[in-house]
């Protein structure tokens, strides 16, 4: 039986993504294969981070108890966890549930794209300032569908330049929405808006991390 290392589970609003502002039940899994310069959940990737090993049934039971229909699986990098396909399928056997997977863009979506019950992916593309751009799996762009999202976390104008270049090269807007999210404290949202105006970037959407305006930016479990 598969077990999953979970560092936290909580109910809050989705702070970003397609369902921003809606209630969601979050399950955060331990561990990530990347080390982004701006990571705000690096604590969840440390070997000594406290976690609990939960079975699929225990996670499903907790989700049901919340009474919340949006489920966000995040990390770390959830798609690296053994048995994740099985867990996704189990959650989505209930047709009233919606599953969003936050993935860092380095892990192939091929296995998960062909599931009988396909989740929605919010897939990052790591821009140069992250230090992790070389890890990106660009084959994933061809697997995206309208209910997915590509998110570019940007901290500079050069990051915005690269994000726009990638969107043009892979015709991202033909697959799914494009979100631009500023690194909190590194770039002002108005700079992103000004960039969008200057380049007539009609397909992109500015996305602020709503939870960081409601609670202290470093607070967990929100």
C-alpha cells in the first residue's frame, strides 16, 4: 500500500490560479527536485522537515471531512511522489471533486495526462532568475488543455522577456491561459502591467498571491 509524506494539510482559499478566491483543501507533499531562488516553501523540501505518512484512504477521509470540493495537491513537487496517479484517480472517482496539481514544470505530464480522470495542472515555467530554467521539460506544453494553466513567476524584466518568448515559441495561449505572478518583494505588479501594455500581451493575466495579502507572507497553513 502506498503511503505519502505530507507536511501539511489545511483548508483555505486558493491564493492563485484558475480558482483564486475559492475554498480549497490543500495537501502539501514533502520534497522537491528543484531549488528555486525565490522558493517560499523551501522548508517543505528539507530532509528534516516534519511530516506524517498517510495512506490514500486517510487522505481521502480528510478531504471528505472538509466538505470542500476543490482539492489542491502541492509541494514540493507532488508529481514525484510514488502512487500519485492512484491518489488522483481515487479523489476524482467522486464527480463532485475538482483536483488541481501545482507542478514545477520539470516533471513529465505524460503519465498523468492519460489518466481516466484527468486533473487540472497549474504548471510553472521557471524563468532565468529562478536558477532552475535548465530543468524545464518543454515537451509538457503539447500536453496542456484549456482547463490547465501555465504560470510564470517573474522577478525582473528579463524574466518577463523570457516568459513572452516561451509563450510565442510554444504557442501557449492556444493551449491554456497564461498567468504572470510577481516574486513577492522583488518586482512591483505595476511593472508587469506596464510590460503587458507595452508589448500588447493580451493573452497574459497578472496573478497576485492573494493569501500573502490576507495573512503574513511567511505564514504557513493558509
